[in-house]
C-alpha cells in the first residue's frame, strides 16, 4: 500500500472517530490542480519558508482549506507547517486579485531596503535642520525684541 493511500485511510479513520467530515481529497480539487500535482502533493514538500512559495502553491492551499472548519484547519496547518493566519492572508490576497503583493527578487528587496534606510536618514536630518532653523528664528525674534526694549547699543 502506498504512503498516500495509508494517509488517506488514517485520515478517514480519524474523521470517523471525531465525527467530523473528512478532509478534502485531491479528486475534489479543481482539475488543473490535479493535473499539476498528480502525486497528490498540493503544496511543496519543503515547508521551510511558506511565504516564498509560488502563488500557485499558495492558491492550492487556499482551495484545499476552503471547506475546513477551525479544528480541521488547525490540524492541516500542523501537518503542513503553516499558520492559520498565513492561509487567511493568502485567502485575502487571492480574493483581492493579488494585485498589491509583488514578489521581489533578493536584489530588488535589498535595493528597496537601502532606499527606505536612505529615506529615513534624510527625514531624520530634515527634522534636525527644521528644529535648528526654528531655534535660530526664535533667537532672532528675541534679539529684535531686546533691541526694541533696551535700544541698539552697537556693542554686540
């Protein structure tokens, strides 16, 4: 008996014990996912960093978990090394058309981080100079008031 069949039988047995409905089988998934993943591996075998999975794999997880209740979802996440919050974010991204989430290459990510750091430094410098300018303006106003009150000595 193959490992896949053994896991399916174990899943059916566990679902009967808990009186919960069984997990979705690959035959219930859309046909294109079954074609792309004929071995039944809907998600990558290496769950080391799920955020770097392709959009296709994330969508497969969203589809696979769509009909699961909270308890089944938690069990699924434990088996796959995921968090329910990740799946929720992926579900929202899929619903939103994934329009605002772009995958950046490592070089682009470093460049973006460098630009953000430079922007923060420039903003910090601008705030410092604004404070210095405000202080200088206040001193000039005080100096003018002092001259108006005591007169201009010319001893400055």
